C-alpha cells in the first residue's frame, strides 16, 4: 500500500490527512502541535513514504524542503501547498519535487477546523519542473483526483500573478475595507450582509496573510492597479450594461 506523509496538520494539511485516512491510505502526519494516532514529531518517520505533502506556513516551507533532502530517497514524490510557487522552484531537489497549490480553504485555521471533503470540486494547480518524470506527475495527480480536486497545470510565474488577482489582492482589499469603515461608527452599526460578505477574507490566518503580502507584493500592486482601472472603466461607460455582462459571466463561472 502507498504510504503518504503529511507535514503540518493545519487547515489544509489536516484536511488532506483526514481525506487520505478515509480513502484507506497508510498515512502519517508530522506535527509539533498535534497528537494522535499516526501523528509524529520526528521527520525520520517519513523515510519509507512514497509521497509527502508539505503543508507548513510559507515562511517555513524552504527550511522543511531542505530538511527532507537528508531523509528521503531520490524516488520519493514531494509536493507543497503554498499559495506562491516561484519561490519554491528556484532550486531543484534530490527527490521528485512537484510544486502545487490547492485552491481550497476557509477563513479559519488549525487542525480543529480541517475537514473531510475540502477539496471536492476544487482546482489544484501544479507547476512541475520541465524534467520531472511524467509517471511521477501522473502518480501525484491520481492522488489529487482521489481527493476530489481538478488538476490545472501552469508555470510558477503565471500562477503567482493569477493568485495575486483572485486570492491575495482580494484578501488585502477585504482588510482595507474593514479598516476604512472602522473610522465610521455609524457605518459599522449599519453594516449587514454585504459588508459581512465583502470582509470575510479579513478573517484570514494572520501568518498566511503576512506571507502572501510580503512575498507577492509586486503582483498584488499590479492587481490593485488593474482593479482601480476597472473601477474607472465601469463608472465612465454604460454601467448598467457592464454590470449585466459581469453578472452573466460570474453566474456561469460559479453556477450560481
């Protein structure tokens, strides 16, 4: 049976761990904060794993990837789940490293908020190195698909630019909206569902949010400028027609 390791049992890692256990895999977790069956603190436990998911905070991922170099064999598949891909692809590894990013999660954090089925219907982005074995990529993709996700291939640069537009910049804007409204007590008193929905991402994991902003700030700045231009375009032309078109496109995209 394929043995799979999961390093970091927070929201994402915990959900992967729970899903793999339900699917019947021999899965072990590495966590310094969680305890339980098949959960360990020693990285040596991963020695005989065929696949390892690195689900740590972005600011700790490179350190963990380095640590694994002295533990895993050259045939082991390793993937990360960071929301940025360029910084983890600047060095090739002695094992089979296939960077990836599941487009799933909530505004909550921690193992206690992880759950089975998080990745059903989600897009899972992969940015493999050009010389990576096709068979190894297929092996990882098969696990991702069993988790219920849909694989999408791109390059690290294109991924980070797109992530800024649809994930990192919206989080920052959400935080900025709440910060701006906080100076108006009446606005906060009047706030209802629209404000609640627009500021949901302001509840994001603080460490994760700081990593996103600090490590992808150039792409985020570009994304904000594009939004600023879009606001100008919307308000200077036929607003009603443009909104109708946007509603149609969004409805098709999310089927709701």
